């Protein structure tokens, strides 16, 4: 297994560790969860850099890397819902959209079809990460940095959480629809080629 793929697997392994630490009742463990999440997120950047720089891009990595990213972010949203910070229906919209589009994209790329990633999809990813880090830091640092307590209380305000998460959810769903519309022909051709191959076999 190549180094980039090892880092990707590490990201998947760190995900349940992050969740277990974050949902625990111990503030020290919650603080450690932020470090674990940050390390896991850092492997996303590093494994991609290594793969491109040293020509270690593999078919397995094409599928596993984006899938591991979505597993990590989805786990964070699920942990938030488990603790009552966000609504479950929003989480499931995000999780189903992200995992489905990621699997679809990986399938097409494995068949030689490179699907376009538009600007709004990048904004979506950025918005998700900002939301995740804001909630993580507010939860684990509100008792450690009293000077910033008003800021943390604002972030964790029920209305702020609801409408922020609603924005992320709508943006995530909208970019999913946009992705399907813009890449319809490539997606259709990939499935048609697979269908033809299956019938011939």
C-alpha cells in the first residue's frame, strides 16, 4: 500500500476515535478530539500532495481518498446531532448527498471520466469545515478561555446553530443537484458503458 493510501486509511481510523472523544463527558477528552480531528483533516492535504508530487496516484486512492474525507466530516455532523447541537434531518441530508456524490464521482473517474467540480462545491466544503471547527472549538474551549465565553455562547446559541446548519444543508443539497445537472452526460455515459459491458459478459 502506498504512503498516500496509508494516510487515507489513517484518516478513516482516526474518525471513530475523534467521535468517541468528542461525545465523552470528559472535557480533556473533548479537547483531545479537536487535535485528532485536525490531524485527520491534515492527512487529507498531505496524502494528496504526496500522491501528486511522487506520482503515487492509484485507482484505489482515487476512490478511497474522497470517501475518507466524507466519512470524517459526516462523523462530525453525526456527533453534533447526537449531542443535540443540530437537527438529525439536516445531518442526513448532508451525509446522503456527500457520500452519494463522492461514490458517483469515484465510479466515473475509475472509468476514465473526470467530473467537473464547480466553485460552489468548493464553497460548500469550506462552509462545512468552518461550521465544524466553530462548533468543535466552542464546545471544548468555552470552559478553558473565559475571555471568549461570549463568542462561544453566540456560536452555540440554538438559533445561530439552527440557521447556520440550515445554510450549510441547503448549500450542500444545492451543489449536489448542480453537480448532477452539469455532469449528466458523463455520468450517463459511464453507466451506459458499464451496462453494455455487463450485458456482453
